[in-house]
C-alpha cells in the first residue's frame, strides 16, 4: 500500500517531533532514503502491548514509518482476541524494513508461530537487511528459533528465561534487565519492556534528544536507559575497580566470573588492585565490579 | 458476539492471575455476575497506546472482560492508520459496561468525535451505569464535552491542559499527576499514563494485591500509586503540619490555598501550629503541606 511520510507539526498537541506515516492505498510503500521503516510482526495470539508499545514509540519518532506484517492472511486476533486487526502486509509481500520488531505471546501461540518454517525463514531473511532486529517478551523464542541469538546475550519475560535458554544453549539468557542490546540484536523483558527497548533503538538511530522527545510526547517519564544492558558499552567503574584505559589485554586468559575463554583483544576490562581483568561480556564485568573480592579470592 | 470467561492458568507463562475473555462469535456477550465488563471506546484517529495500554491491564486482571466499542461502523484506524482494527461493537449495540475507557487522540480527531452528538449521548448514558469512567490523555476532552467533569478535579496530556480548562471552566484541571481519581471519574495524563490509571482502577475494584500481580505479569515495575491524586484520600502529613484525627471542622470557612468556600464536613484537613485547616481538595491540601507558611502568613 502506498504510504508517504506526512510531516505534521502537532502544534495543537504540543508534540516536539512527529513524522508519521499516512496509509493511503493498498500498493507498495513509498519512502524517501532517510525514512526508517519499522516492520512489526503480528500473528494469532500476539500480546497486545508487546506490539503496540514499540509501534507507539516508533510512530512518534521523526522519520519513522511503521507497518504491521502478519504471518497469516486476513484478520489477526491478539491474545484471546482482545483486539482484531487487519495488518498491512503478510510475510510474503512485505517490504524490507530497517527495524524488525518481533513481539511475544503466550508460549502456545509463539510455538504455533515458530512451527511454521515460513515464519522463521522470514525472520532470518529480513534480519540480513535490518539495522536492528528487536524482540519483545517471548518474541525472543522466535528470534532464537530463527537462529539469530547464538553467542548473544539476550533476555525475555521473567517466566520463560529457562525455556529460552533451553532453546538456545549457545546464548546467555539474562534476567532483571529491561532490555539487552548485543550488536544489532535487541531483546527485552516482558510486555511493557518493549517500550524501553524501542526507545533504546530510537536513541541508537536518532540520538538521546529524539528519544527524550518521544518520551515527552508519550508522557513516559519512566524510561531509564541504564536499566538496559548494552553489551560492550564502556562503563564508568568506581574505585577500587577501574576501567582499563590502556587498551592492553589482561594477563589472564579467562573471564574471572564465568571462567570462559576471554575474547582476544577484548575491550571489556577492569583494573583491580593494579591488575587488569578481561571479561567475555558486560554482564560478567558488572558482576565483577559489584563484588570483585568474590572472584579474585577464588583464584588465590 | 459471544464471549465467555476462560479461566486459564498460565503456568507456562508464570502469570499469577489471568482470566481473560475469549471472543467466539458475533452475538451478545455472556458473562456471569462477578465479571467486570470493560468497554474501550475507539474512534477514527484514536491514539494506539491510549487504548491498548488500559486494554492490556484489564485483560490481565482476574475476571475482567474487555471489548472495543466503536463510534463508527466498520474498520477503525488508529492515529495515521498505524493500526486498522475491527471493534466488537458500535455505540449503538454495545452492552452496558462496568468500566468505560475513553482514550485520546490528536485534538482534531477528538474534536471530530465529540461533534457527533451520538458519541456524547453514549458516554453520558453509559456513565450512569458504570462503576468507574476513565479517560486517557485527550480523552478528557470527550468526557468534559459529555458534561461529566463539572466540579471535578481532572487531568489530561500536558499539552492540552489549557484547552481542557477552557472547555470546562467548572472543573479544576491539574498537571504533573499520572492520574486523578475524583469519585468514579478517573482521568490520566498523556498516552502511557493510561496504564497507571487502569492499574488504579484495578486496585480500587480488586485490591492492591491484584494490581501488583498485573504489574508483575506485564513487567511494569514502574507503577507508583502515589503518582496519582485521589481526591479525598487520607494522606500522612509530616510535622509540623499534621493530619486532623479528630474529625472536627476547622474554624475557618474558606480553603486557605484557593480561598473558595470549604465543603461542610470536609475530611480534607491538616493541623498546623495547633490550628486546623480545611481544604476543598487534596490538591490544595498538598500545596499547603508543601509550604504552609506561604498561606498562613498571607492571613496575618
């Protein structure tokens, strides 16, 4: 369907920025080269806030075009048919997005979705062309089944952490994080956390000023960027543990927390009592920084 | 359409409570006497999160049945047609709910809605039978146009506070509150604040334990009941201003903050330096408690 970006000054509403797509007819999307296209995957039983939260965030972001892509033809009902919707495309005719959002559902509904090889093929194929691919809640199960979480640090709804870990034993599934960003793969905690994850994506693509403007428009004063884990991001460490600034590798060849082989050339390091330690991830580093004696004492 | 309450133990998901409606066919709703029916009004241009946030909250609440009621026949598009939905009923055939949710939109869309006298008639008529009637964001304009906010303390999106006050000069429009509960009329701040307002309704109807269980299911760790203003609710005031515990009326006949005549028998009181003061509302009382000398000094 034709969409064009309609730049609207929402003066009556007071929104700071709001370029939003206007759906006009059922032909291919038109967008200029600066448009960020956001595809939100929906399927029978999808959780309402899992997809509407991120869709709200991106629809309030300058230059974003949001469209819904369904795994099935015809109307799609959200969990227990609270909402019946008519998506814009199916996985067989949707245009390539810059951002792919994969929301969650009850496990039965997610399972039904990933049992369709066409759904996994779509996710895998589309991911190759995205700037970021993001799951919300149990949407991480779909992401894992599509093979996109191997070796990654990821998260999901608190109730399915073990289920997700069992699906992808090569991933590190963490909890108590609103979102985790590992490269271009973004995963979030349950349901409402999709809003926070989407705001992180906006921050990454458009800057913190734009993300804050979206928060202001949505009156979402609850976003805390620090509630997410951004793998590999430089963090400021308080004394006596200090961030390495030399770029030199630590002497030890294993992560002192998980004891896994340390990546060669890792920049995820911390100095403690004159010795530099390297970590496989920010997650291990964070644990170390919280209580270094626990891990250093183990080695004595 | 026939709906029945399907009590599902979401063991795979780990949700603590979740009785949610299952839509089965297009005839009248069936519900037992304990069911809380939640009607969510939608109209062309409605803001996505304004209605999906509360719908998500109520759909995770034990014994709630959620349905969408449209002001128009046929499919309804949310703001800029981000989502096209097929509501369950129209305002001409929807069953009487216990809770009516009136979401907002851009001012142009809200204005188009309230210019239809049938819409205002529906809101006014249905409100007579509700336990609570709740607006989100600019939905408060519809509530006011229907004549339901006169003499009430209310709130809305920060950008339309003045617009709302101009529509209803008999109401007191406040800002910087996530939600305001004045009797059975609940109003909320913009967009995402609908989640907080809906959680307050759940707390009022089902208790704080249920509200917290919904938060846990949604991973919405951000709900702060104290971020709302509940008119007439007893608050604990720190020294030297003390909450009256005698039930006696203060000697002065006017609110020391707004100088309006004080309600006879008001329980909204505070003791300061041995003298009891009465207030027209919690809002004035809160201002007084923050800085009592400002108001007491004025009287000297």
